[in-house]
C-alpha cells in the first residue's frame, strides 16, 4: 500500500492556542490518549473507503503513526506512513485536513478540558457537557433558522435504498435544509450527497453537512467525503443526545441494530410525559422495496412500546417530496413552539431526557445478560433497555471493545421473557438475513449475540 509522510499545519478551531494548551495537547497525544487519537486519525485519512472491518484497517496500516508537534503558533501534525489516498499530488485533501484537526480537538482538547471521569455527572450536568462540546466544535448557530434534519439509517444498505436516501436529501436540499448524520457510508452519506446537488442548484453557500460520531464507531464507519463538520462525542450516549439536542427534524432510513438503537432512544425520550407538548418531527421512509422492513419495525415498536410510541412517527414509502414537505410543515411548528416558550433554536434545552438514557452502557457479557427485557417494565425503561441491547450488538459487530469481548467470551447472551423473545429474535434475524449488520464481505456474518 502506498503511503506518504507529511507535516500538516493547523486548521479550524485549534489554530490559536495558549502555550499551556499546546503543552497539554502534546503531552496527552503522546501518552494515554495516543492510540485512540491514532485510530481516529487513521479513520479520517481513509475517508470514503467503505469498510467496517476495524482489524483489517489497523493491520493494513500498522506502520501509520501521528505526532503532535508543538509550536508557538499552534500545533502541527506529523503524519508518518499515511494512506496515499488522502493526498493529491503530495498535498493532503483539504476536507481530510480539517477533519484531522477535528479529531485533535475532540479527542485530545475536549478530553483535557471538559471530561473528568473521576466525578459523577447528573442529567443536567451531562446535558451541559454535550452543549459545551458542541459549542467548542462551533456546531451551534444561534442566529440561524432551525433547519437541521438528522438522518439515521444503516451503513450497510442496498443500492436501491442508498439511491432513495439521495433523492430525499435532494428534496430537503431544494428547501434549504442542512443534513446531520452519523457521518459514515450508506444512509449517512446518501442524504448529504443528494442535498449537495440541490444546494448547488439553489446557490446555497452556507450549507452544513454535520457528521456526529464517537471513538468506538469512527474506525468502522470512516467519515464520508461530504462531511464538512465532523464532531466526535466521547461515547454513544452523548452522541445520541447531541443528535436530539441539535436536530430539528428526524428521518429514519432502513438500517440494522444501530438504527434500531437510535429509534428506541428517541422514542423512549418522547414517551416521557414532560415531552408530550414538544413537536419533534420523526419520519420513517424508504423505497417501495423497504415497505416490509418498516412494517416489521412498526410491528416491533407496537408490540414492545405500544400505540403511544407508534403515534410519535409517520411512515412514508417511496415519496421523497412528501417527506420534505412534511418536514417543512412540522419544522414551522418547531419554530412556533420554541418562540412561544422562549427555547433556543440551536439547542433543544426543553427536551427532557432521563438519566438512564445518558449514562454510558458498557457492553460486557454480564451487563448484556443482566438487561431486564420484560413487558412489565415501564415503557420508557423497556425502551432504554432495548436500546442498550442494540448498542451492545453494534459493539460486538464493529467496535474494538465489543469485538475483543466476543473473541474472549463468545457471543453476548440476551435474556428476554417469552412475550418479547420471539419478537426480538425475529427482528434481529431479519437484520442478519438482509445483510444489515455488517457490510457484505468474504466472510459470512456470525451473530455476536444469542437470545433466549
């Protein structure tokens, strides 16, 4: 594999730093956080390469390394044996350069400045922390009309589904909406690509393609080339909270366990009585060939969370224009409500999130098997536990920690009561059968879980 050594100059919010900040960045990047920083940089350098095998990526780039070089004007990044695909005629691609400094900002700077693992955080403090991270990333635009549409969906989807996500993105772009996704390939890339064409037609020059990820997932889902604002949250729970606090409308495309996790997270929050008066547009959509997929998702939600949860979303099949029109109408309601209650456009402070949705869930075998999956639980608690189960499956599929757990101890064991067992097993089996768990490759997918 061709590689290049390069010294990269500052870009973005880290181009002006104090000497003490520079010293601390250099120290942290050279010690405890170095391997995490290296892996995230490697993911950014592999931008556009659709692969979710983190072990293969690391093995192929075993000689790659990155060093923070301090100087009085900021910090430089020394790349050694970087993938040549990130360069053109010896010069690093600008978007990749910007995202490398986003990695430095979010992994090293945020880790030093805002995170303190020794202190427990309550819900309000965690929400404030998410706000501070987004503010430091310059993701909050207080004088901008609400127009961020969060698009969720799988990284492993069929071509017809991918093309449909582009059509929806195109119709959103014609109406001037910004796109926010998990930053990877598949349903995360398509809406941005479609919106980009529409933004060009409408001569939009301030468009935003926001990619929100976290360290455990970025290597398996390298940022797609459309992302112009990369944000790396500390963990999946803060990533999910960033989506729902930042976004003004939500669209769900077909996906696997990760998409189910996002759906369960948002529905679990919306089911809380404190959120009954909030307008949160939520649409499930896909091409005609995905109709059965959404019928199955809808049936699972109805059987587990009930009709009240089903009333929180609409399903629109094979009609991108209708999706954009519904978003357009409902975001006007979002604007009216926030004006009426005096809430910010740029951060949804009023959305009530229970702490169980905020604290990190570590997918060890013990934690997975101890999840209570029974219909007798309060609906929001069941949604939270099902969300954690899906999060663990994602970890076992693509994250370094989860892969190590599976290799050492075998598949996770999920214990569900009889009323939920069959429904959960059928849903997960459909994800496997439709190749939604991982990108199709040379090896057949082996489930990282058992349900009993």
